[in-house]
């Protein structure tokens, strides 16, 4: 079980007149002053596109989608690309990753016959074979047919240690908000008249078989500005949720707030805690003692990490001075559990682990007797096993391959069984298993999805604007001539302390690398590749550093002769979509393609759109003059002017994305149309923030993107053509 599962948090994490938008090849509008003047807020002529499902907005979306289908979708290469992508996504021989449960190994599986997916079980003995025997627990496709809904499975939370009673999350169309239903693993069915919660953000935690902690939308005055719950109730079976007593309340100004159950390895609740999300990156924690909630004396950039070997563990993203000792940022700190429960702010602390140079942890998992921590060492993975022995913490490195991305794939609660995943750009994923007493053994290996024999991986560094060295990976044909002619796709993220790591390039390898392209992955500041400081040095007033790092990598690719602006494309989603938007608006001369997926784009209004207010801790608040001064110089939407010759971007969004609302991409496309600039826009009308709801739609999106890249970066005319 992951550490996040062990500490069950009670939250999941006016229509203006429609202008006429021509759908033919855009024509220049040099005489239109509106196309060159800045605009924002209520003066924005495209604010009507912020109504996600209004009739005019969806009519515009369908027209744009048709245009993409008739251009990129009509390319002779599209059908073959989609077929290749779908064959990989639907492949029966891919690794069926599992989780440990008291009922066996559980897997969620999607393929051509089960596009919405099957939740199924098998035994370890059967799983070891090439053709495991699976028992279906829940058929999402059948459920969707029976109920006439576009159900997307969001997972389940089960009551430990038996794991019989579960709450299943189902999203209609793929949005983050979901409804929750009680499910019985013994009977393999939903519980008649069981616990049920209507569609909302937020989640639940089991206290016992008849009691839940619930953090949801309870009506007026229970959601934050970011549209997440900030109250938690204790709900007893057979009583109306409206009558459930409130046990914790944060503030409407929080990002979110909720109650937390602290369970040990046996599933026993050791304490109740709560948190208030003061910003996306800062939390205040509380421990319940009787009727009181005692605020914990912890840095706001720290968190509860779990319970292991009779100790409560903490993680801190900043130096933490307590009891006369300063623990470095990114370290793991422990206190004896009983002492901490008796005196949470006075209990003695001790160091479990601190990072070395260029190291950072990437989370942890626990078994019945040990903790396993994923580490990055110069963007290469390793796993350490921790045990408390003879009064001290002892760590041992798990014997897994070097120079790869490694991590815990699954861990058991009632034993020391554990599985590890190992991969890199060119090596298909391998799954290892250990019962806890022996070295990991290979359990399953994914077949190769593309010919990687003639390819190689190199790691370089670019020098950013302020002199910081920024690493990146290059995957290219072995012996590639450095004459600037190679079509190259540069990808990145650079935000929220999320690392981008080497992973097997299955569909990218087949659709892009095999056709002569090169692939680059950047590790910009703002991400989590080198720990909290790597992130914190490029947020809020310093967010431009992330954009500078990405541009520096692109400049370095050109300087080395790996590619040239004519053959260089960029791609990113969500925060990565903002990254791509800032890159092509700040350096339009440097790129010839830009895939802008589920992006943030209008950064002067992002806090008003979807759940944008939750990210003020990352970017700042444009309503505050000083902070607007950080954002205004880079917000991509306001940088779209008729005077600049931009590369032709491809905006991709999702109607059901209730996180980074499709309005960002919609408005950017509409603005480019108004200016007579070339662009493509496609909106997935069923998927959520993660893209298509089934493999066929995912394959279509991949094919459209690769056709676009080939047209822009590989074809002789290298550009947009509506004919």
C-alpha cells in the first residue's frame, strides 16, 4: 500500500454575444485594431468560451474538431498511425499491473473488448504464468450500458484490514468530480441501500464498517474559492448525510481542508488528524485530542509521512528546527508514536534520512514490517528499505538495475510482499517481485513496442539565463549527423515539484522515433528532479526561470546541431501546456511546432477559471498588483498579437476537464483565428484532465499529434495547409 493510502485524507485532491469565427484558412487582419490590442477579463471578446457546455461554445468546439478531422485526420498517414497506437494501447501482452488485497491481486484492465475497463482479480500463482486466470469484479462497460452513463473508473477505497467494504469512485465523462458508491468485495456487487454520495469533489475514509469520514460539497458555504471541500463530517450508516455531525472545518480561503485517519500497518487507527491547505504547497496540520484540535508545530511546507515500526514519520520540504536540531529540506524525520500522541509538539524527533547532493525522495510505500522509499539520484532511480532496529533507523539499497527509473509498483499490508517497476527510454518495463526475505526476481517483462536497436540516449546540460545548468535527455538515432536537420520533439513540465523521468517510449518510439524523429525530455527548475529547492527556486516571482530553462534547452539543441528551429517542436500538458505557451510566445523564432495540451494560458484570469485559484501558491495572485507584476510579463494569452509571426500551434483540451478548464485553449485558438494566425484546435468531448476515456480515443489523439508534428517538422513544406 502506498503511504498516501495509509494516511487516508478526506479529500481527493454570463454568456456574451458569440462572434463569428471563420473555420476556413485564416486570413490576415492587419487593419483590425482589436487583433493587436491587449484584452482581459470582461473586455475579453472570447469570455463566452469559458462556459464549458453552453450551446454556442460546444457548437464552436464541434466546428473546430471537424476542421481538424478534415485536415490532420485526412492526412494519408493518420490511419496507420492510429492503428499502430491502438495496437500498443490494446495489446494483450502488456504488463497488467496489480495491487495486493486480501482477495488476491487486483488489476484494472482496458482493451478493445473492454474500452471502459474491467476490475478483476487473480492469485499470485496464476499471475506468475503467461496467461493468468482473471475473475471479473466490476465491469465498467456493462455498468455504463446499463445506466446510460459515460462512466470512468476512479478507483476504490476499502476498509482495512479485511478490505471487504469499499467505496468506488465513478466519474461521468472523466471529470475529476465523481460519485461514490459502496461495493462489497465478497459478493462482487454494489451494496443495496449502501453508502452513496452524489457527484462532487472530495473523498471519504472508512472509520469502521458503519462509519465514514466524508469531505464533499455539502452545499452553500462548504467549498473553498478553489472549489474544493473544507469541511468534514462523520457519517453513520442509516442516517441522512445532512444530519452527519461536522468534525472539522477549515476556512473558505484555504485551497482545501479535511480530516485524516492515521493507520498503522495492521489497519488500526492510531490517531485522527486534520489539515488546512493554506496554499497548494503549504499546509497546517492538527491532531485531535479529545474534543480539541491541536495545531502541530511543523513547517507549513512539511507533511505527515506515515506510521512505521511504532513511529510517526514526517517529511519536510524546508529546513526544520525542532528540539535544538535542524533537519535539512527533503529529509524524513521520526518521533515515537505513543510519545507523539501524548505530546505532539514536545515529542523528541530523530533523523531517518537526509538527501545527498543531487538526490531527492519520490514518495514511499510500506509493508507489514518495513518502509520503502523511492529516490532519485541525478534523475536516476533507486529504492531504499528502512527498518527500525536496535534503537536506530537502518537503510539498505534494494538490488535493482542501475541507470533506470525504478519504483515500488505494489506493496502488501499484511506481509512484506512487494513489487518494483524498472524502465528507461529504450527498455520495456520490467516488473520485479520479492516476498521481503529474498532479492527481487523478474516477474513480468513487457515486449518491445518499437525497434530501439539503432537508438541511443545521451544526457546533456544547457546553461539557463542566470547561469544555472539544466539537464536534459536526448533519445536519437545512433550516429545521427549533427547538421540541424533532425525533426526533434522537446517535452517538459517544470512545475509543482513533479519530476519528469525516463520511461519507456512505447507509442512515441513507434510513431515518432521509428520515423526518424528525435525526442528530448527537459528537467527544468520548478519540477522535482532535484528536490524541493529545485522547485521552490522557480515559483511565484521566479516562475520565469522555468520558461528560461526550457528555452535554454531549445537553444542548446540548435547550438549542438541536433536540430534547428525549422525542425524543432515542443509539447506539454497542463502546467506543461503553460510551459509550451510561454515558450512559443516568448521565442516564436525558435520553434516550428507547439502541442499545447490541456493548458493554462490566460494567466491574468486563471484564478477565475475552473480550479485555478488552487494554484496561486505556484504562480501568484493576479488580483494583487505586486503579484500581477510577476505574471503579466509571461501570460501567453495576452502575448498573442497580430504583429508577431507565431509557429502554428496545436491546442488540445477536454470538455470534461474540471481542473484546467478547456477555456484556456479555446480562447487561445479563438484569439489566433481573430488575428489571422494559423492554428489547430481539438477538444476531446468525453475525456477529463488525463485525456480520452478509452484507448480508441487515446489512439486518435496520438495519431493527430504525430501527423501534425510530421507536417510541421518533417515534410518539405513544413507548415500549415488547409487544402
